[in-house]
C-alpha cells in the first residue's frame, strides 16, 4: 500500500477543473496499472494514449473495477468519473516514476547495465551474463531482453524486448528480493520513445552502434532515431560508466564532446584509425577470425571499482563472424567496467554459444543450416561477410520481408541481398511474408512486399516467393544440395522457421526409414 501523494511527489500535477474531484488526503492505493482489464480494488489507473488504443476511453471500466485514482495527461478525453482524477504533463513518464516509487526504487539497490544499439543487443547481453555467471553465484545476473525476463532459474516471456515500466520495475524488485546484484537489460528505441525506462539509473550504459534506416516507421529521421538512442547517456547514475563503439562514425559524431565529459571505455578494432574519437581509454580487439579473440587496452582503464592497470588477453571464442567478435569485445568491455578480472572475462566468453537466431548453427548433416536475425542492411552485410570466409559448396538463402517497418527498409534490405548474390555466390533465394506465423504488429503490408520484390527484380535477382512461411521453408529444403549452407536470414518473419525446418527434417528422416 502506498499513499497517493508519495507516488506523485516530484511530478508536476494538478486536479483538472470543473468535471473532476481531487483525491482525499488520506487516500492509499494497493496497486498500479495502465491496463483497465487488470484493475483490482484500490488500484491507481494511469491512462496511456497508445498507438492502437487510448486508456482514457477505458477509465470508466477501470473505475467500475475498483480503481480509486485516475492519472491522465488528457482529461478532455475522459468520460465523467466517480473516482478522483489527477492531470500530469506526460502519462508515460508519470507511469515510470509511479512504478519506481510503488516498488521502492529497486534499480537503486541493483547494478543495472543498459545496452542499446541497432545491432547486437541480445548477443552482448547474453555474453555479459555468461561472464557474470563465471564470476560465481554471487554475480548470477538478472536478464531483461528479447529472450524474456530471467533470474534465479525463472524465465518469463515478454512480448517487448524492453518491457513496460510497471513490468520492468516489478521485475527489478523481484530480482532484488531474490538476491540478484547485477541486472543486464536491452534498451530499445521504442522503450526510450515511450518512456518505459524514464528515470531509470544505469550503472553502466553501452551504446553498440547506430545504423541508418532502422525503425523508420516511428523515427521521422535518422537524427531523431540517434537522439532517442543516446538518451541512455543522460541516465548514467553518478559514478556510472559509458561503454561505446569507437569505430561507429554515426555514434561518435553525434555523441561528440559528451564522450569526453564522463568516464568512458571505448571498443575498437585494432589498427583502425579513429580520427573523430576523443583520446579515451579503448579496448582494442582483433577482428580477424576464426581463432582466439585478442583483447588489449590502450592503457589503464576505468571501472566502477576504480582505475585498473593495462590488460591484454585472448579468448577462445566459439562463434562465427566478425560481428560476434565485435559483440564479444563489447561484452568484455562492460565486464571490465564492472570490475571483473580479465581471467573471469576469458572464462565467461569461452563458454558462450550462439544465442537463438544470432548466427546460430541449427542443423549439420549433408548440408548445414545457419539461422540469423537480420533486419537491416548492416546486419545482412555482417552476415554475408562472415559467410564469405566459411568453406561451402554454395548458399541457399531464405529471407523474410520485414513487416510493418516501411518500404524504405525493405528496399534497402533487398539491395543488400542483391549485392551479395553473386559474390558469395548465393545460388537460390526464397522470400516469404510469413503471413501465418507473425504477430499482427509484424504483418507485412502490400507496399512492403511489392517494394522488396521490385528491388530484387531491378537487380536481376531471380527469387522464389511464398506468402506463408512453411511452404517457403519446404522450398528452401527442397533446393539445398549436399555441401551447401542454407541460411535463414530475416527478422520476426523467420522466428518460427527453425522449428518448422526441424519438423520437416524429422518427417523426411521418417519417410526414408
């Protein structure tokens, strides 16, 4: 139970005139929600204006279910209500602050690592978690990201990579109660734009990269996207530390002088000039592979536990591709920033196996199958560069049009594929819209489907098209030859491709017996 004034303290608020009454001075609330379907008697209901629905329209339902206070930033959208109403400038920001206070500011009792960037968030988060696990039971981490919410042996599914503010702070509170000390979480631009992490203090913030064209459906320009991503820098707690990709010109150019105004540890590929990067401590990595990953600091480097002496060490990395080497270097930098020893970093990264759909080998027989989440040209480029060094007879590509992300990103993805069709070479291309296998929010729109096909056709790439995912997987399996690699490369549209493929392979094996 919390007193309503305690939850709103510090927020600019007032009671809207005329139609609504103020809360009683002694009012207490027993829960907080922004979903009218989850209201319990005694709840505080925050009315959020979303893309598909408006919580203000459901406020009467919330009050009928027992809500004792309604918080809104649009009282003119509310119907007449029996419960008191409080107006705030931004209901999403208010929800984040109210959630933090309702759960007694759990982030302040934890070391929270926030990881953002266009590429690599999940892989880096999993690698950091592996290093922390190598440090011993006391450092067993909590993890929040695209693979769910996990701690102390529990796993909870999450539709959102970065959950809503209530789920986030409730999960952090449960982690703190369970004895978790360190939390690793992915922070998306959607989460920043929707204030899901507003006011959350990060002990270590990591910005991996900024790739133009990502999420153009919600970011009107690349500058807008970059500015939203870089909000993470403003959320470093006092004494916190920033890890960033010193080789990314978009990141370095937009972060600018701020990189020299806070404790930082850059990550960069050895031998690459950094003309725009301020003179900051850097962890250099050897981008060549396969083979051990060599990591070297340019000198003493900062950590949450004070300055550390220079370090040089090698990791026997069991992952494909330059992108994974870069991700491993970023994870190592985060661990060093936390105060982990190089020996612990080596132990943790040596255990890492591919995360689901991150350069993941999913079948090895007469041919091989590799599954990778690729959603923009930079991720296709990273995938294809890695494949170029892998011995194989040929490549068959199954890819998915990216749904509800706009025509521009799909044209760019198709152009990236076309550039590599002859260089690898990619012998056959299968394209799907995965109409039966994606969430409605990821459904392919007619214009996106047409744009992807037009770009491939313009480049002279002959492809096989299937609206549904299962026939597309069947077609790819029927095409691949012994000694070749079948590559499943796409974003949400291919999330179910590997389970379908494994089922089809089992059926094929059963028929051959």
